[in-house]
C-alpha cells in the first residue's frame, strides 16, 4: 500500500487556484517555482510552463534558476498567448511575471476558474522599491502568496530589494550579479545616501 504525504495530497487535489511566489532577485523564486512544477509532473499532472520571450539570460526555451536548475518552457510575447497553449492542462507555471502585460491578471483568473492550478513567480518590486508590473494585483487575487527572501550581501540580514549597481534608469534591465545585489532596507538606504554623496 502506498501512503502519500499530506503535502502530496494537498498538491494533487489543488484544482483551480492561483499561487504567487514573489521577492527580490536571488531569493529562490524560480527555484521554488521549478520545485512545485516538477512535483506536479511526478504526480502525473499535465504541466505547461511559460516565460516572457524577452528573458533569454540563461536559455531561450527553459526556465533556469540562479542555481542552474531548469525546466522546459514556452516563451511567449504576451499574456494572451498563455491561454492559447493551456487547453487540456492541469498546472500552469509562469516565471518572471513582472515582465508580462496587465492582461496576465485576467489570464490567471480565467485559468483558475477553469480548474487549473496556476503557479506564478516574479519580482514584487523594481530596483527603486516600486511595486512591479502586475505582481501586486496577482498577489491580491491569489489563493496563496509566498514571499521569499535573498540575503543582504552587506550585512547578512534578509534582503528587502534588488539594488541596481550599474548606472541605468531603465525600469527593465535584464541582469545578474554584475548588475544587481540583494540588500536589506537599512543597507539599501545607506547605499542610496552614499551614491548621492558621490554625485555631489
């Protein structure tokens, strides 16, 4: 007789729900997304993963975490495309959701209302600490929100923000450890003050 854990039973019975995984860069959002999607695949559920076509940092057709875990995905240019590829699917994963248009909110609601489990990962704030794209609205309609944290590179506390280390005011700037660093609120404010002083 096979006995499944409570976790397994919960995940395989979770139909028609929205789960959001959010936080700063380097906090393990994509890692957690991949973990949940792989568990769904092990449970023989039909899974489809989507990511914005502009995100080609590690791979054009895979969702890849900073720890180099990966899972096959479908790159799409708009949130509307997600619905086109989601028929006969039990679980939909969406990575880097902050880069999608606001239509992704209705897309996720429609999928959940159809009985699909939707798992979304994305940055909740941009490099200036401003709520990013559709993520705040997705958190509002989600059945479950998981906020994950990176570690501040300056003091070791829980990080609050992805601080940009290169001179650019573009809101969307794809990058990694050479362009961003996770900082706690205190170190972030101190760094902003130091940067201001340098400009004087």
